[in-house]
C-alpha cells in the first residue's frame, strides 16, 4: 500500500493493526505523531451569512438615480435667458450717444438724419439714436455749427437756452454763462429764460447769464472757428484766455492786469506765438512762453 493511503487511513482511524505496525516501522513515524497532534486543534470557523450581508450592505453607498429634467424646467430656463437677452438689447439700444472734443481738437460727424455737425474744441454733444427720428433733439455743452436737413423740428438744448429749427445752418456757443446763436441760413428760434427770439439768416444774438446783451448782423458767412480762428467783440479778457487754452495745450496765467479789460479781435488756432501777439498787442500786454510750455501775460508797465 502506498504511504499516502496508509497515512490517510491512519489519520481517519481506519488503519488495521497490521497497517499500524507497518507505519510504526517507518523512521518518520515520530514526525507523523507531532503533525497529527498539532492539527488536532484546527477547526473551520462558523459563518453567519445574515450578519455578514448586513455588514456589507452598510458599507455600500446608495447609488442616486439621475432625474431627467422636466419639460417645464427647460422651458423656464430658456425663457429666462431670452428675457435677459432682450433686457440687454433694450438697455444698449436706449443708451445716449456722446461725442466729445478735447483741447485743440475739432470734429465733424453726421446725425442719423444726415444733418452735419462740426464741433469746436472742448465741446460735447449727446443724443439718442433710437428716438432721433421722433425728436431730433440733442444736448450741447460748448460750441458747434449745424447744417440741418429739412424735416420735423430740430432742437439743440444747452444749459443757457434752447435753439429750434426746421432745416437750416446755425452756430451755437454755450460756455461759462454766455449763450450765443448765429443763423446763416433759414430761420432759428431761440428760447432762454422764458423769452423767445427768432433769427433770420445773417442775424445773431448773445445772452449772458440769462440776459440779452447784444443782437445784430453776423460779420461772416460762416463761423470763423471752422476756419481755425476765434473771434471776439468786446469780450472780457478772461473769456478770451479760456478760449486760447481750449485751442492750445497750454496753461495761461495773467498777472497785474486789470480784470475789466475787454478784447475785440481774432486769433489763429495754428500758431501760438501769433495768437498771443494778436491778443496782447491791442491791449498793451506782455506775454512770455516759459520752458515748460506755460504762458504768462502781464501789463507792460508792470516790469
């Protein structure tokens, strides 16, 4: 009998006395006894299948099922996006348009009805493109020359007064309390401080601080500033200096000069030295252009 079979029968207490004697004759019998003694304490652990299933179930996280979006939620989201887009479009299309000119800068542009506007330096015009066909109204701070196409009422609002026309060419200046309007073609209606004045072609009016100060004929067929000149008639020197600072990038200081001095004349926008001579020589004043570009004006007898 094979040794493996004999050991199997011996371990299961199935070996006969003869087979046992045969096994004892084996030199490894003592080792077999030690192995049998050590393995006699082995046993298969008992398993509780219900408890094991419950423990495993607690460790497994429940899987959330994805909910399909309802038709109504999708519709509401699309509607919200549409409302936002329409609000943005309405906001941007109803915004006012502003055009500004800086120091020594002029600008010419067309309004939505092809009316032409020429802006002098240091000016601003504001209007609404969306409502233009209905109102033809704009706001002006500074000075501008208008060539208005014929149509419904055209209005220029300034802090000092309002100019209204149907189709004509006119110039409006509204600076530092002075409101000056010159009509070069057609008919212009000027409203200020609850007063109304109509100007025909070739007529002008000046209003200072809400009061009429002069009216009469225009000296030129068009504003001189569009030909790069500034013209004054009995104007305070301070007003002339401010206009000079608008046409040139300089800062002018006036020292020891009578504040009551008034100026009649013209200065160019293309040559600072010549412009200063045109202002100072008729008024018996000195001028000096400093190294930093600033200008000083004082009386000739002050030195």
